[in-house]
């Protein structure tokens, strides 16, 4: 009896070791495929924080990166960070990081941030913005050549935590600047300048877009309600989109009637002033200004610093004209906007003489 028992114990031990080994291997395989326990702290040659990328991309999964870091030509740098999992129901997401030169007056263009009025901006030591899919940060001037340089992070999945997205974007820009040895950059953004509301709301005449004395009733088709969306004014980075609540649909309604932007952020203003066609001219109130284009300019302020102001007509404006509405010229919209913006943003004209 004792001899038989002695013979069975080694076999039992072998099976126990095999079972434990299977569990360990399965655990390691799960950790490798579905978590970031075995992932490096920074990805893409040190440009992207794995922890921050994991916080931005939704659901659980393992991060994989494609990209070796900064390119010899800074503006050719591209990096992709994806998250995937074999767990049933887990989706896949990907972040793409690009470094590129951008004309200064296009930083707030519709092509770069599809909905300026829905963007959460940040300004100060770091200047940029994030929306549901895109984050961008302007690199220090020491990183620029002929044009300003930005770090842009785009996501294939909607990002719900904008603070985390802004932190990732800013930290990635810091890593780019450090790697290129072209200036200091903070690890985190300042306070986010959020949109005033999730949905567009009716304007208040005399306070349209939150600007002192700003009215548009005489500048829109008669009897049409006007909706506004954007950040609270004043702010270092600000925008407001006006939309006609009419029967327009699709891209026409999405593009809106008129979009206004303003900024007192020094780095953004320095970027705008590098636009190739900037020339000396006059603002609507007569002060000297750096004219970027017909409805965009940089105004000097008596209190110091400058104010960038711009307006852009949307597809609803063109459709209204095509339907026979009697609308003012585009310059009239810009002039009335500037008159209210300089009061709201505390940018009185410098005294002369």
C-alpha cells in the first residue's frame, strides 16, 4: 500500500506543476494582450506617455506603438499608438501624433479644429486646444523655422475626458520640444477654457456671443432666430459661431452663418504675425494694425499686448444671399464685431501724439 502511494505522489505533483504553469502562462498572456503591465512607460521613442495614452483611449486593452521618435526633419515626425484587446466587446482605438508647420492664421481655421465653438482651449505657458477627436499645442518659437510648428494628436474614437486629452497633448509637445532642444514647455496645460454650453442657444441682443454691445439683428435675414455657441468672453483664446435656426440642413447648417475668433495669447499672436501676407494697415477704429487678411488683424492695445480678431462667413451666409436676403458686406460684420471685441477684451486704442 505504501509503495503504491509513493508511486502516485510524483505524478500528482507533476500535474500540479503543469496546472500552475498553465495558469501563470495564461496570466502573462492576458497581461501582455489585454493590459499594459508589460508596456514601456513611454512610447514612440519617448514622445508619448503610455499611462496618458491609456487614459485617453476608451476601454481596456494593450497599447502598441508605431514610430521611432523624432524625425531628422522635425515636421516629418509621425507616431501612432493603438489600443486593442481580445476581450469580447472591447473596441479598438488609435492615436496619431504629428508634428508639422502651420501658417499662423490657420491655427484656428475650420480645417484644424472642425468645431471651434466646441473646442476647449488652453493658453499661457502652453497654448492649444482639444475637442472630441483632436488636440493641438503650439511649440515654442525656438522650434519654428519659417512657420509656426504644432504638435497635433488625433483620435479615431471620441475622447470623453478633455482634461486627460489636453494633458497628453501638452506632455507630448513637451517631449518633442525637449527632444529637439528648442525651448521649455510645461508638462500640463493651464485651466481649460470650456464651451459655455453643450448645445447652441438663442443670442441675447446687445450681448451676442457675450460681447459688450454686440448685436446682429440687422445683419441676418428678417424674422430668423440666431443661435450662438462658443467659449465665455473674454478669454485668451475664444471663438463664437452664429447659426441661423432656419430650414438649412447638412453641411450648410453645420458650417453656420458667421464665426468669430479672438485671442490675447502671446504665442498665438506671434504665430499669426508670421503669416506670409501680413502687412501694416488700419483697424476699423482707425488704429494701426497688422492686417493678416480682409477680416483678420492684430490690434495693439493701450494697456500692453495685442488682440487678434478675425471673422469668417459660413455656408449659411452664402445660402441666405443666394435666396435673395439683403445682407451687409462681410466687412460690416467684421467692423461691428471688432467694436465690441475691443471693449470686452480690454484693448483700447493706444493714444497717439
